[in-house]
C-alpha cells in the first residue's frame, strides 16, 4: 500500500460528495484520492446518551456515501479513535502525499487541526484546508481597519455588499470523481455498536428547502404551530447540504431567510475571533452575575414542568424530537437565565446534548443573546413575558396543547415563579453585577 502516493480527503462536518471544496481540490490534484472519516472519541466519549440521534444520522449518511463511492470503484476509510493516533497509523500504512480537509472554526477543532497539521508537516505531508461550511469566514467580512464586527446589523450590511456570485459558485465535484482511489476489495465498515452507540429508529427531516416554506418564511417563521421553518439546521450542521446551494435558493425566494444564513456566518466569525465565548460571557461584566442555580428548578425547566405553557411545550418538543422552534428557543432560554437566574451555560449544555442541529457557534451565540451577555444581545432589562409571547405567537394554543395536553387541568403545575417578581429580581441581580464591574 505504501508504494503508490495518494491524497487523503478527511471528511468531518461536510458529509456529501457534491459541491465540496476540499474534495474538489483533492480530486483536481495529481494523486488518487482516498476519502476518510474518523469517529473522534474525544467528541463521542462526552456523549452520555448512547442512543444519540446525531450519531445515528452521521452513521446513516456515511453508509450512503460509501454506497456511492462503491459505484466509482472506491471506498471510505472509517476509523474510530483519537485523530492524532489515527493519522500516525495512516501515514505508516499509506504513502500519503497530501491531506485535504474543510475548515472547522470551533476551538477544539482548531487545536486538533493545528496538532495534526504540525505532525503531517514533520513528515513532509501537506495539510490543505478550505472554506466550505460558510459563505464568508474569519475576517472576510470586517470593518475598514480589519477589526471584526460584533454587531449583526452592520455585519449583515457589509456581508451583502461583499457578496458576488464568486462566493456561492458550486464546486463541480462530479466531473473529477474518476480520480478517486480505486480499491480491489471494500474496507471494513464498523457497526454502530463498535463505535459505542445503539441503533435509533428516527425519521430525520429531508434535506430539501420547500418552496412553500421559504417563500413565506418572513411571515410564518415566528408561529410554532405552523410548519414555517425549514428544519435544515441538521443538514447545514453536518454538511449534508451545501451552504452555497442553499444560499442560491434563498436569494431567489426570500431575503429574510438569507438573513438567517448571515446569522450563521456572523456567529462563526465571533467564535473565531473571540474563542473565550465558549466558556465565558462575550461581555465580561456579565461574568459577575450571581446565578441562583437551583437544581430542582433546572430539572423542572428541563422536563417542561415550569407552569409556563409555551416554555414547557418547547422543552417537551426538544426532549422528544431533538428540535425546538426558533421563536420558542428564545423564550425558553430567556426564561431560564432571567426568570430563574440559572446560568445560561447550563441551558446551553442541555441544548448541546439534545438538539439535532446543535452547532457550538450558533447555540452559544443565541444563548448569550437571550441572557443579555453576548454580541448584539437583548439588553438585560428586556425580560420576555412567556404569557404574552404565547398569546402573540400561539394565539389558538395549537402548539401548546400539542405538547402540553394537560394544560388547563388540575394536573398542570402552578407557575414556578411569578413573572413580575422574577422580572424585578432579574433586574436587581443583573444591575448589581454590572455595577460591580465598574
């Protein structure tokens, strides 16, 4: 195997063979390309639910990709372990000329890629990385002096000014699939059990942007009882759908939906420039907040038993499906941080465990927004009233009654805290923290 030089395409959060930057560049280079996926135990070991729907989704997609590769006489190498250990094995087994992969902007991924790249460089193996999961990354959209934007609106304006067809042009991968490495016999594909997980039967949302949803997105996206959002977050998170392809579609159909894609880029560049947000408040003063962190109240929030119907409906939807409507996410996050004064990081971690479309940059950005401590955040004195939010966005209570059928009966709990009391308490605690920083 070491005799013929090959290139390895390292697949991570880009689970597709079409319009894929790293795969395209690998296939256009001189060596035959061997695709690789690593089930990274540094990530998987932190997942407590061994029936994790996201792991099952990745597994399903890899099986489908393997089947497609077989049609081209090639195959997917699937490994389980720590990336550094796997790469040391691979370069001893194969004559690797170069490695191609798409960039990941999360702190762990940056540290991992830095170490892998350095190790490969020590063996004279090029480590080539490409932008693929966003339209603009890092400092591609920046202020005149090169500083990053920390407020969405001016970022969005500059993003739109910079946008030309060059940035969403598709990579014609299919033309070059004949340059895949050919195999005489198929590689072993591990079982889900060997990865440490159990099979899950679940119907995942299709990777299709439905015209009737996108066309009415600006008018329907805030109403959880309506099928008014695309559920494409899962596919963008794992790269089973090209962001460029989706943007082309959005530009034709709905500018509000384009705005949602800009938010994705915005939060990714925030995470890149300010990696401390992974563990701390973007606005440092908010690190002084004295959270109550009542574990019993947190449990009631997790279980959807707070006595606030819209909050409870959202949490039950999340627990059962791995999804929560965007408007409701905002309400439940604000409720945890401001009504219950429970550290937003507790809620962020719970969402990270449950959300099918969990993405560190977006999840962190939105939680910090709701808690008032992030970029472009809702000011601390803005405390959403869950009852008014329900009346406005679920007036017929179709959504609430779908998930909280006992609402209105003696079986439904009293509110965990009175809204006006919680609001005043929140303002006092936040104000104290902000004054302390001064």
